[in-house]
C-alpha cells in the first residue's frame, strides 16, 4: 500500500478509533482492574514499518532478556519480517506478521492480533513506534497488563489515544536506540515516574551484536559474485557495495542517481582492482541497469535481487565497505564488521545513525533534519538540496582513505574489461 495512503488512513480512521478505544480501555480498567505488580513473562515488541528498527531495538531486547529472562514476541509488517531473523532474538514462532499490501490485509491482521495476543498470554507490550496510531490501537487492545511507549506529554506530537501504563518521554536529542532502551528501563523501574525514564543510558548499552558467518557461507557468496563478474580474482579484486535506493517511506533520503554514476566512474578509473556491486532487492534490479549503462565499466555490476536479507551478513563479510543511502541496509550492516558510509540529509545521524562502524556524510543545512516524530516523517520538501550539495567529489574524498587502505591506486588507468 502507498505510504501516503497509509498516512491518510492512519489519520482519518486512526484518530476517532484511538479516541473511542481510549474510552473503552479506561472503562475496562475501571471495572476490571488487573494486577501490574507481577513479573512480566510474555513481552511483545511492536515495530511494523521500519526494517532497520529491528536492528536498532536489539540492544533493548537483549537487556530485557538479561534482566527478566522473559519470553519475547514481536509484531511486524510482512515486508520487514526477514530482518528479525538476522540476530534471532525472537523465535520464529513468536513473530506475528501483518500484511500491509491492502487495507483489508491490515484489518484482518488487527482482528487476528486480538486473538493471537490472548493465545500467547501477552502480559506486556512495548510499542516502539513514534507516531503510528495503528500500533497504539494494537497496544491498547492487546489485553496486556502493562503497556509501554512514547507519550507526547506537553510536546508537539500526534494524537495516539491514552493506552499506556508506562509513558516514556521521547528524547529527540538521544539516539533512537537509546530511546528504545529507555522503554525497557521504564518497564524495569521499581517506582512510578512522570515521565519515564529518569536513567542514564551509556553508549556501551547500544553496542550491536555481530552475526557469525562461516567460511562455507563466505565461499558460497564469493562464487555468487564470480557468477555475476566472471573475471573476479580474489587475490586482486576488492568488493565495494553501493546501495543506491531507499524505501518509499522517505524518498527524500535518496542521493541523486547521477551522483552515484559519477562517483562510480571516479573510483573505477583510479582503482583498477575495485569491483562495485549495486545491491538491492529484485524489484530494484531493473532500475540499476540505468546506472550500469551510464557507468560503462564492466567492473560495475548489477547485484540487485541476487541476495536475500539472510545472505547479507555473508556479502558484507567479503566486502571492503559499503556506500549507502540512509536506509535499512545501513543498519543491517551493523551486524558485521564491514565499514559503512551513510549519506544523511532529511534525518540526522545523531538520532538515526547505524550502530556499527559507520561514517556519516552529512551537509547539515539549516533545514536539516526535516523529518521527525512530530511530522509523521512527512516533510514539505520536494527538493532534497541537503543531499544534492554532497557532491561526488566530496564523497570520493571521504572514501579515499578506505580505498587507499584496500587498494593500490594506479593513476587514471582505464578499466581492463
């Protein structure tokens, strides 16, 4: 379903439902008081729309597992489901999937969720979303004794009803991963706070876990790369990844395609040992062909659609580094040791930067960042100058130390294919 359509439905349908739902939940709590003093046993996290958030939320989930040894569950949209498998924090059978392909799919998913949450005896819900009224409704009607999430208090924010027993103040000056840990800290608090959570969260608490990749998996990936580029010589060539797309959620995050083309030409011209793989899913493969045709160098290879999310750790383990728009792959890369260079504009790396070895490339214009929790990540901007001012020459300069580390520059020698 189109993201703008989802926003409209969330507003025109979500606002009255959140109001009516709040009344119903308050009446239920008034007449059927439930004990919140017990130890949480079955804890559900809800994060539907952002693939990268499943990685960013993992430190919070790990802290909860260490602290309570509870069973964790997760609710997510079907298109983002595979991202949960990378770290395996939540068992496959404990993941509830909702189809967002249509309004009917979402409605059916909501009804199914009502019964699923009770079947799994969910006693605690942690809503990771910042602005979705749909997740607020799922939280409110989950039947859980404890509900934790972000609340606007006196700040600007979207109306999401009043379903929370533990209201946490979202801090836009803290990294989102720390905000997620704050939700867990609110649940673990031994006293009532307004607002939650009055705790210090240090950087070490959001250190990402890494995925172990076997030598067999690496070898399989090398063979797959060789199929796409038969001239591959593992003794000589170094693989660099370009992720040139970003999700439809915020199209403004895309660095201009012609900039990727220009940068690829600079790199391939100066570094004859570099192979650039254009990554992405199958639906993005056709669009990469335009870049391939414009670069006109056999060492720029269309690799989109040749890997699944499960394959990405292996791909990252055999690659030198990745240049990417601010999108899901930037966060997925944090499960590996591969360095990542991320182009930021509409959002800030201070709040949304990947947790791994990341170098942000950010102009920091007066208008940036322009998307946030208070505007439903919907900017009025239709001209992302914040990314356009980051020229290919500037990015080449940022990448050059890594290029020199992995490769030997040979002037402007032409491609040897």
